[in-house]
């Protein structure tokens, strides 16, 4: 979505009015003495909406007439995905003198769901979703439901006149045209034939393809999908292309009534704002979007993604699980479920999920690559190499964006001790993307650790720093190669900068200690080694640091440690 649209929405959105478990009136505050209320508030703050709704409901039994507590319970139920219970509480809340925005939105959604479009219009007279333009879009869909097409289209045009709303409103208008079978007018909007075109999202691309098919332009639909998504199209897009190439009938079903149209508005509202603040508020929109348009699996996927951002991986898994296996979006859902399972410590299960997915969809490169990433992160480097190899075999023609898969396979080879094979992959990655700083840094640092081609390593890391001058770990690499080359004073400058950027990293602090020792600043060296031990004991980077060796340096000094290890003694060569 255009930036101006996002600015508009941020100004108009309800924001804090949708906060779950927000502090309220004195009546609710009095509940703080109760165990259920305290537990509910803590759960809401942690985005544990299932637990929060359960304990808010228990607190509500104790104080059933507290409107603030009712509102908190209602919000928690909605966030947890129990729209029916949330709507029941909205009806209760509507009997109180003071209105609540979310209660009005829930009642509006109930009217749309029941296809009571007259009731929806009435509700919109007293309820605002996110400003006038968004409300006009919803009014438009209510009018579409009533068959008042001309009035609806006029409202979509009115909404399009608001700053930043044009492409968003035009997309809704195109869907409305499609709902009544005017596919020529819908395609004219998508193509920009008569005006600036509607913004096209992933879901919008599927809608346009369906519209082109209805116009008996299946070949154009295939070409459009290929151009829009490229060769990395996911299974949902690939499935549609296969259908079209086979000449199968493809209906327009993105929106089938006014209720689903309203759901589309809420979905795109959340989609446009998902990169900003207030993710819990956006979750409420996606829950309602799914409620109004149950076939819109993209709203369900967005709910799951928002839940992951909020740290509620259990509810995210439930949302991903709700995508049926028969739906083409199942692959995306399973990848998301695997990631969520990993976040709650069920890594073995997540790998099993991805392995089964790779077996079921052997031609999907993204699945094999994702499986390889999970395996590599778990130290199963041999299996990771095989998965990456399968993914690479599915690349028709390597392009610059494919550097990553060669890079990660190279890292897996390196961990297996296959340095020559690793370098072949790193070289291929750099052939595809010559200035890729991650590869330059990894190879440069590895060469330093191997004591090979130090001048070449220095050049590579310098190039990486030039590309990412604020990346502490890359600046650490530069300081380390300078240290290994004997440029000790130059190394001090870089290592001090690296510690500024990564103050609690044990490896960076350990390296600075070595560099300080090399220039005779032994008190400061010991201070940094102690810091490194402290941070390592806290679990930060502990897998890559050697606490016993650091302690040994503290006990006898770096020179003595190097002598014991048979390493060359420290020798100042020169500084640049």
C-alpha cells in the first residue's frame, strides 16, 4: 500500500480503543484485588488471549455489571478468535449508557454476517471503524448487499477521493463490479485503462487473474501471474496457473456477497497497517475479517502472522491448523506452523512438519530451502546439505536473488569440514551477488580463523564493512583480521567500535581483550575478558565462545596461552 495511505490510516484508526485488557474505569480497577482479574490483566499484557479471556470471564462472574470489565473480556474473546462470545458481550455492553467502539464494530459485523445490510447501514451511522473513508467503503458493501449498486459505486468513488485512499478504494470498486458480473469494468480498474490502477496485493493478483478468466483471457491471466509473482510463486499461485493451463473452469469467488466484501475491507485495513504499532488492535480486524469471509484464508494467515509477532505462538499454530489441507495456501500455513512450533521449543516437530511437506510437494523449492534452514540451525548439516541441494536442482536459471541458497549450503558444508565444497558454494554466491556483505564477511572471517589468505580476507571484510558500516559483527571481523595480521593499533579502533555496537556480545568483548593485550593495555584486556565471561554465563553467544580459554587468559595472560597452544607469539607488524 502507498505510504500516504498508511499515514491516513494511522491517523484514522481506532488505536488505543481496541487495546485488549487496557486499564479502565474505577469499577474495573476495583477488580485488581481479585485473583482472576490480576491473572487476566497479566495474560492480556503478554498477549496470551486464550488465558486472558478465561480469567476475565471468571472475574466477570464476580462483577457482572462492570462495563469496563465486560469490554476487556469482549476484546480478549475476539483476539482469541471466539467471535460469537465477543458478540454476545457486545450486545450486553450496548445496554449501558456509555458506548464502546469495539462493541459497535462487533454489532456491525454481526449485521453484515447475517446479511442484514439495512441494519449494517444503521449501525454505521453511530459506529466508525477507521475514519470516514473506510466507513464509506463498508457502507458501499452494505448497499451492494441491498442491490443498490449505483449508490455503492458512488460511495467507493467518494472514498477514493480521500488522501491516500485511491488505490485501496478502487480495488474495492473492482471487486464490486465483479460481484455483479461487470468484469470489463473491473479489469479496466486493474489495468488502469481509464485512471490510475488499483494497488495489487497477493490476494489482489488472484482476484485479477479470476477476472481475466471470466473475460475469456486465460492466457493473459497466466502471463499476468507469471510476471507478478515470478518463478518463486508459491503453491497457491502455481495451483491456479496449472488450472488455467489445463483449461479448467475458474470462477470469480473472491467476493460473493456484501458480507464478504466488508470482510475484504477489514482484511486490507489490517494488511496495510501490519508493519506499524498496535498489532493486537490489527488482530481484532483480521479476526472479524475471517468471521465475515470464512473462505478468505489470507485473513486467517494474517491473524497467525500477527499472533507470532505478538509472541502468542500457540494461537498462531491454531490459526495455521485451520487452513484445510485441500487449499493451495496449505503450504504457506504449514511453513508458518513449523516456524511457530520451533518458537515454542518443538523443533523436532517443526522439522517433521517440513519433511512431510517436502515429501508431499517435491517440486516446491521454497519448502526444501526452508527445511534446509531448520536442519542447519539444529546442527543437522548433512541433511541440510541434501535439502539445499534439492532446492538448487529446482532452480531453472540462477539469478542474483539465488545467492542465499548457495551461501547457506556453503555454511553447512563448512560445518561438516568440507571447506573446498563450501568455497565452491561461496564463490557461486558471490558470482550471483558480488557485493553480498554476508558472504564476504563469512568467507573473510573463516579465512582468518584458518590462517589462510589473510590479505584477501582483509579486502573481503573491508568490502563488507563498506556495505554495512553499522554492523558490529562485521566490524569485529575487520578488527580480528587486522589483529591476526599484526595491525594491532588499527585493530583496537575497530574492536572498540564493534563493542560500542554489540556491547553484550561475549565474542566481541573477548576479541577486544586480546587486542588490548597485544598493544600492552593489559588491565583493560582483563576487564574485557571478565565482561566476556559474564555475558557468556548469561547465555549470549555461549555456543561460539570458549569460557575456559578466556579464564586461562585471565590466569596466565594471552602470551602464555598462545605459547601453550603452539601459536606464533604476538608480533606488531605495522599499522595502516
